[in-house]
C-alpha cells in the first residue's frame, strides 16, 4: 500500500517583497533624520554668528550692551525679512532643498570673509569718514550704527531664509507626518543654536580667537551644503508640478499673528534688559545660550501638551510679567558707563595712546 505524497502549499515568495517594502519605508526616514541633523548644524553656525558679531561690533561701537542690542535687533529683523522673502519666492522654485543649499553656501562665504570685510570697513571709517564728522557727535553715532547694521544685515536675511526653505523642502519631499517633521526641524535647529552660543563663548573664542571662530561657522555652513546637495538631487521633484493657489487671509489668523508680534516684542525687551544688566565677559554667551535653551524646552513642553488655550496664554504672560518684576535693572545714567569715561563712545577709541584703526587693534578673545 503506497502512501500518497503529502500535498503542502508552496511557500509564498513574499519575504523579498516585504524586505524591499520595509527598506523603502526606512530610506525616507533615514534621509529625513539626516536633514534634521544638518539643520541642527546650521543652527549651531547661525548663533555663532550672532555671538561673534557682538564681539566685533563692541570694538567699533565702544560698549557691549550697545553692540548686543544692535546685533539682536538686526539679527531678528533680518530673520523676519528673510522669512518673508522666502515665503514670497518659494512658490516659484521647484527644488527647495537645492535653494536651501545655495542660501547656506552664500552664508558660509560671507562668514569666511567677514573678518577681512570688517577690518577694511572700520579702518576706512576711522581713517577717512569719522575725522570729517568730528564736529557732530550725532552724525558719528548714526554713521557707526548704520555701518554696523550694514555689515551684518545681509547674512541675517540669508539666515532668515533657511528655516522656511528647509521646512517647505522637507514637507514637499516627505509629505507624510508634516506636524512631526515641522516640530523636529524647529527642535533640532533651536538645540543647535543654543549649543552654538555656549560652545563659541566658552571654547572656540579662547582656542582660535574671533576670526577663527567665525571662519569655523562658515566652514560648517559649507559642509552642510556639501551634504544637502546630493540629497536634493536624489529627491528632486518632477519638472512639471502644479502651482498651489494662494491661500486666502483669515482674520482670526491675522489676529493671532498680531498677538505673537506683541508677545515677541515683550520677550526681547526682557532679554535686552538682562543684557544691559549683565553685559560683560562670558555672561553674554551664558545668558543668550540659556535663554534660547529655556525657550526650546518650553516649546517642547507645549508640543507635548498640545495647543495652549487662550486663557493659558494669558497665564503665561502674567508669569512673564512677575518674572520681570523680580529682575529689576539698576537705574544708571547710561548702562554700564563709568562717569569718568567720555560722553561719546568714539572718545574711548580715539583717546590718547589708543589705536584708531581696527586693523591695528589686537582682537582679544576675552573682549
């Protein structure tokens, strides 16, 4: 008696297909993680610029509080202007990641040549322009502040363009989970920014000086460009892509934007007041770094808790007001000014025995 052969179903060849699908799902996730890390490096370099510009402009303006206030105003204003320009132009650009790489390249080149541009511009100002304005202190002040703003405004505008370009580029290439992508981009960029302030103030300036530190930031930007460009080519969108219609303006959205404008102004008023109270040495880096780190942690907590209702926003504003009452700035004739010093900051640079050319001044890392 012969036994019938057992009929077993042939194994379904799905393992290679499943592995291929799993690998296809992991590839976008890895690419997105690489972009998050690169954006953290971009934030690290961006806040190095803000920190180092303060040291440079302090040599020209004559006081750390004036330099930090001007840098903060121009830096944040440039970020706002760059974001607005990016929002207007990005609809015409097909590959936003490539546009982001070009923007980072321009920032890096400007960072590499900033020291030479600064010494040449301020040297020309001390040798030619300021002597002709010696009879008008207000004209001297206006010229120095205007030149200082012109030296850092172009890079600030470019820095403001990076976040909208990277965000829109990532959301175009990886449309799934847009909320998580946006939150992670903001988190990694802010984390890198907080680290950049602290590392530049406590490590890099003492190791390589002001010129070396700002050149390191420029090299970081160029390294980010070298890593983003291959990813942009690999995930380039198709040539023919329908342009999205312009969204209509919502009155409620505009009202919330107005509230954000007022609260943003108040938060930076507090920051400037803290800077005026503690405006020397490495206190600038500590205050700026931990202020941004605190904002980052607060936003992370808000992201986990969900959107805050309107009355919770009011409670936050009350807490901020209470904090400002606890930290009172001592009232003086001029913040941090010695009464025996000349009334105009130019006097400290043109005093007897002082060098009038920034190229002759020694860039002290502790300044």
